[in-house]
C-alpha cells in the first residue's frame, strides 16, 4: 500500500495524527518509517520494522528539520506511547501526514510480522 493511501484510510485520533495497524505498516511502501526508541532497543529481541530509521525521541526535533513536512511519516516505538508523543511533536511542528503505529513493536511482533534486528 502507498503511504498517501494509508494516511487517508488511517484512524484519526483527535491528537492531529492518525493511528495505523502493524499489518498496514508491514505492507507500506513509500513512507518514512521512524523508530523513536533508543539504539539498544532498535536491535533488541523485538527488532525493528524493515527499512525503519532510528531517530531517538530526544533527537527527533533536530532530525525532522530536514524532512518534508507534507510527506507521510510513520512513527514506531516499543508500545506506541513514545511514538504517539513523537507524532504529536511533529504535528505541532507543522507536519501534516503523520501516523503512529498502534501498539508499537510489541503488537508488530505479536502479529508475526517480519522484523530486522
């Protein structure tokens, strides 16, 4: 699925971004998938979404300065809480197509989806 299509179909949550399922993220093409966990978590037993880039939450604001605020971006963490905070941060910075992977890597792995470590 293309990122723009996924954003249009994603669930609005009242915080300015949208929630997407792990299964939808696994099928996603053409989106910037950003994992906001710490480096040790990125390669731990949960692993990470294939193709995701690691941008720890504390460095997100600085890293996002070089991103297109109109491009789709999916944020990921362990459980969905930190990535939800990261998504809200991007929305506040003017990003318009922000998505949070609901349930984080715990839900992703529980669904049996492929991960890298």
